[in-house]
């Protein structure tokens, strides 16, 4: 793709930050939990856990810090993201399905359909 300034877009390097990966199909419902249910502190804990796993194998470069954010290799996230997110909920002693149901109900009640009265 050609930019307006005459330059070209660089090719993807295979690394994603967590917010970008959480909206992909391969993140599953764990991505929705990460984006819509977790607090920023809980997201930081997930990121720190993934960094710790990535640093266990220093020969392979699973994570790097670029553009003011940690970015992880896509294949690494496919393998570890779901288990880390669900493990974090277990650590927090929270039921992920209950919290998701609460968020769904909160969003539903904010819509116009919830305000309609059916006879």
C-alpha cells in the first residue's frame, strides 16, 4: 500500500500487542473477557504472566518492546493466551462466565429494546 507521502507500508513482522490479538478469532472468548471484563490492572497481570512465559526460552524471541508496548509473537499468543486469561480469573477467584453474564446484562439494559414494553 502506498502512503500519501510516497512511502510504502512495511510488511507485518508477526508480532501483535494484546489488544490487537484479543479481537482476533483465535483468541476466542478469552479475548472478549480480556477486552470487556478485565480491569486495566488485571490486563497488566495477564501481560506480565505472558512475559514471564516468553522469557523462559531466551533463545526464541517471543516478545519485544516496541512502540511503547510489549508485543508478542502471534503463534506464542495462540498457544498461551487463553490459558493465561482463564488462569488469571482463577487467580482472582472470579468466575469468568458470571462476569461475562453481568456485562451482557448491563449492555442489554442500556439498549432501547430493554426499555420497550410488550403487551
